């Protein structure tokens, strides 16, 4: 009886946004008279950071500090339509809509600034710190705040913008499955190292090494949050979770968190993550979306590592100690094993 | 630990940005860490009523009679809601995008099709009063035969689960019981393949396990409108679904979401809003309908279980020339979103690999269990599990390192995918290289030099030739006509130059660079154990061939 170590690898890609497209999101951006901007969305921030990502995209596009942008979400009276927060679509779809809206608002802001400075709007640039200045003549500048006041009270302009992003719905050929499922894909490779106890059937994940390519990372901390949390979920899917432990038999279903197994803090392993950014041609600043795909490589990598450790293939998830032990037992009794 | 490798693909990015790329703290962080971010259930109403749902104890049964008279008289009970009270009782979620037939009632009237299906709503002054009244309802059932296995459900004579789809499969394009993917000619390719690997995979159902269960509060507003506080992941999706079921105009509903205590796909289904709104309309009071933990675990829709059969045809030089997949999505008793995931799954096959012949049939199957729904990676997670375990077996069968075997077949810019769109903006080879380097997983030089941006079939005039790893260039090349590209070409008609290429894949034991060997064959392996794992990726194990493992791993060699 012994503990065996093994490594397994998986490489995956993941489509961004709803399959086939046809999933629009809209955004409205407007300034108050003090030059503070509001982004109005009906989109939902599930905790993944959609508000932060759209806020940074808006600030970057407008050319104002992120503190001067507030993202208001999840109200059907004030936020325009959004398909929803799923299918890794938030950063890509909502981000693009916000970018379009912010670009329109920026256009009005520069026009208003140009009128105040008596120059051509094309000669102006933002400094990202709250001022608009003449290119090549930075001493000729005006604050965004003063522009907003002038636009509102003197010029009668609304510094605002509308945005929608829609990937047109693709047809599907019923005979061949020919279709345009997605416009960009995220990528990942993950190597899991496990230890398998051949007496108890327990599988312990010791270490994960991974690389995720997610297009532009709008906010690296939020990317980290997704990738760390997602790999935990992948490990949980691989080794622990199910509401129907003897599927397709429906018996023994857990009813609460005492009965539903998930890895606890002591089961989390070191995870060395590298992020690559190959910008998506149609993503906001090249962003794709790390949300869903981060869990996916963990399941097969762990299963392959179990094989590498003890030579059994568990094809049914989750890889419970019971399944490992049954497979080891079956294998020990097989003629192939005896001849080794 | 997380690091960025900004050097890779740097030439494709403008990194001269100010706000984008910054680790800016989230706008709502203060609320989150001080416990003041409002969840739907943080809204307080003095006269709040509570809706609880009486659910079916049977997986399949005909309802003969319902007697709720005692429950209606029970203390605190304000209203019983029956199927007949629901303005538009039958709905399917994707009717909003004109996909599928209305097949699921908000409240069952004649037949229950899964254990836990809602039958009656009880609105009371407290959740306790509603639950106590529930015990007074008398329902008599005639139990019907039930089916729980996706393949059993497809057999003739299986119990019919869903009245809108009596054959237990979702209907595609008005004529097929599955979604097809047809690319190239798999039959011809399997005939030519030197190794065929087949296996079956089973995904488990998964509970989303959000900290906050599904729920909503509907509040009568002035002017005939209703404000709905909800945990939904998709505000307008839920609003439009609720408007349809309640036969209301969408602008009579004001949905307010916001902070959500975990979604993961489990809060797209609009499980509570239509009935909390109906209850508020019927009573004129604010009504909360929230799932208990047991309801969330067993009757809130889970990630569905997919059963996946994969068959790969492989040449001894490592090229995968054919992949056939048959996949059954267990949708449970109703469609919800599984029909959509089937198409997404089909689009994803054969994964991030350039395989010239691909054939897939993907089914959305109805069984007598809790309807499944979206979850993180919907339509893809299970098929990735199956295909990535399967390709590992292919590597063992062909005697190659599992990562190099993948990289040889990996898609690159310009490659044609099975859904007949050209790959672009790919980056998987680089992911593999970086991960291998960190993990001390030995890759030979030619694999370390590969690039997603070069060597794709666009560059090669549309010809897919996976013998193109640089070091193999000296090996005799396949004639383009035999290389198997495009939708109708049969791959590799000419047997590839087996011997030289086979040797090229053997890892030279002594020629390994100074890089440390991976800990794949730890000391403990030398202890006698039932395992004698074929460490396909280990340098020492590279002499293993397909024949040796054929009886153990279900592979066969031609």
C-alpha cells in the first residue's frame, strides 16, 4: 500500500459569448455637470467584476481617471437591455458596448472643450488625469469639469453616448453543423500533479501549473480572482461534487452543505498561473473573457494525472475514492496486470 | 501565484494604456467588505408575505386530485396558487429567442415529470405558516413509469417524459432529434487510421452551490407596476420571461438586481420571479419567494450530466485523422437551456485540434429528473473532459508524450475548423510551451519552437499537414493531395512514412537537455503496487507502444 504521484495535462480553448452570437448588450454613458461620468447598464455584476472592467474601459476610452466614472447596473428602468451575465460575455459584449458609448461621449466632450479653447476638436487630447489639452501645446488646457459645466450651462450640449454591441446571429446548417459559433477564443494549458493513495483511493492535488491566454487583461487582479477560483471549481468538479452521486440513479442526493462535498481550504494546492494576452481583434482593447474556461482544463488534467499515478482511467466524474479503489481492484484482477 | 508574460504577443498589443491593465480596486469593494452591499433579500417590507411551493414527491405521476381546502383555511395562509391561476402556464426559456416549444408549466396541473416539480403555491404570513399548511394539502397520484438514463430514454417503449417532445429528444430544425456535425469523411479516415481509440465518458450533474439561494421579492408599485428585487444573472431575460408568464407588458415590471451571492449559471432560469409577481398581484402585498437550501440543491436546476462517446483514428506518426463523437445531454424533464448547449457543444467538437475528419451527433434528451441548466462552461466543460482524457489515451496508444501529441495536432492561425470557419487569434501552443517550461515538462526543441502564428493551413495553401514539426522536416512529406484537408478529402491515403517518423517521436533517453525530468515516476512507483502506469510522458517510458496497452485501455491497433 502506498501513495503514488502522477502528472496530467490538458489543453483547451473556449468560445467567448453566446454561441452563434445574437446576444446584444447596450450601454449609456453620460456626464453630470461636474464632469463625473455614469455608465448605465442593466447588466449584472455577479462578483466577477463586470462593473470594474466596464468602468476601466469607459475611463480609458473617455480619457478620464477611473475615479471619475461610476457604473450603475442591474436596473431595468434606467439601464438599457443586456442579454445577461453568462457565456463569458460580460467583458467582451458589455465592454464593447461601453466602449462605443464612451467614444461617442468623448466626441461631445472634445467638441465642447474645443469651443471653450477655440481650437479644432481634432487638435485636442486627454491626459487621463482630468484635463483636455491642445496637442503639442499642453499649457493650453481645460479641465473635464470645466468642460462639463460649459457644455451643460453655456453650450447646451449633452456629454453622453450610446453603445450597443451585437455579434449577428449565425445560421446553423442542419446537415453539416456549419456555423459561426464565436468570434474569439480563450486558451489554456494546465498540468496537475496529484498523489493517489492506493489504500483509501484518495486523490490529493499537490500542485497546478497553468497558462491562460485571455486576450487583454483589463484588470489583472480580477483575472487572478477568476483563475484561482475557477481552478478550485475545476478541482471540485473533478474530485468531489455532485448532487447525484450514483447518477443516473437519483438516490443519496445531498440536501445541504454538510452533505454536498466540496474541497475545503486544506485541499487547495499551490497554483502557478501565467497569463498571456493575445488581443482579440474584436474585443474591447483586445479583451476576451476568462470567466468560464478557467475551470475546464482542471477536470481532465486531474483525471490524466490519476492515470499517470496509478494506471487507472476514471471516465466517470467525480473521481471519488470509491471509483479509484474499484478501478484498482478491477485492474489488479485483470490478465493484463498479472502479466506485468 | 500569478505572473504575466507580456513579452509573448507583445507585437500585437498597444500596452500604452492608462486605466486598462491596472489592478484597480473594485468600485463596490467597500460595500462588500463592510457587509453593506444590498442583496435582493436585504430589502425589508413590513407586510411581507411568503410563498412556498408544494413539490411532487414522485418522478413521474398523473395527478388525480388535489384537495387544498384545509390548507387554505390554515392559520396565516393568504392565498393558494394553482396552475389555473397562472395566466400563461406553459413556457420555455428560449422562447425569447424563438428557439423551442413551450414545454414547462410554472405549476403542474395534470402530470408531474420530476421529483420536486412545483404543483401548488402557498402564500402565507410566514414561511413556517406556508410550510405547515403544505402538510394539509391532499394530492392523490397515479404513478407512471419513469426513465432516468439518457440512452434508456431513447429506446422504443421508454416512458415519454415531455408532452411537447414525446420521443424524449429536443427537435432540431423541425426534422432531426440531434444536432449534426459532418466534416470530411470519418468512415474512410477510420479505415486508414493505424490506431483507433474508443471510450465512454460520463459527466456528473453539479450543483451551482451559490451561497445565496435563488429568490426574489415582488412589490406592488403605484400605477399598476411591480418592483421586483431579484438575484437573477440576466435582468431582462428574467423580466421578459416573467412578463410572458404573467401576461403583462414588460414596462409594468421594474426589475432591480445587483449584488448576487453566486450565480455560476444557476440564476438564469427565472425560477422564482414569475410566481412571486403572480402572488403579489393576487394578494396586493409584497411577496418573497426564496429557495431553501434543500430546494436549491435538489430542485434548482443543476449542471446537466452529459454522456459522451469518443472515437479517434490516429496515424502512428501522431496525427489524429478522424474523431467521432456521440453525446447525450441529460436535460431532465424540460428543455430550459440544454437545447442551446447542444449546439454550442457541437461547435466545440473536436476541441482545439485540427482534425480533417470529424463526425458528431449531439442529443438533448429528456429524462424524469430535475431540469438541467447552464453552468460555467455550459456545453463545453464535459466535452473538454472527455476529449482531453481521450487524447491522453491516444498519446499512450501512439507512444508519444501527451503534451507533444497534443501540440502536433493543435490548431493554429489559418487552420480550418470542423464547423468550417478558419481559426484565427489562436494561442494554445504558446500556453503549452509556457506551462511545460514552468512545470519542467520536457518538450523537444521542435515543439519549443512551434508557433500558433505560423504553420497553419492558410500559410500552406489550405493543406493540413501535421507532420510539419520543424525537426520532422527531413522526414518524407506527404503529397498535398494525400494530406487530407478540406471538407471532403480523405486524409492520408498514402500510408505515412511510418518508420522514420516513429523514430523521431521516441524520446532520446540520453539526449534530454539539462532540464530536470518531471516527477512522473516517483520513487513510490517502485513499490509493488497494482499500478504499472505507463508513464507515456516520461523519458524512460517512451518505448511503450500501442499494442502493449491495447487490452488494458480499450484501444485497438490495426
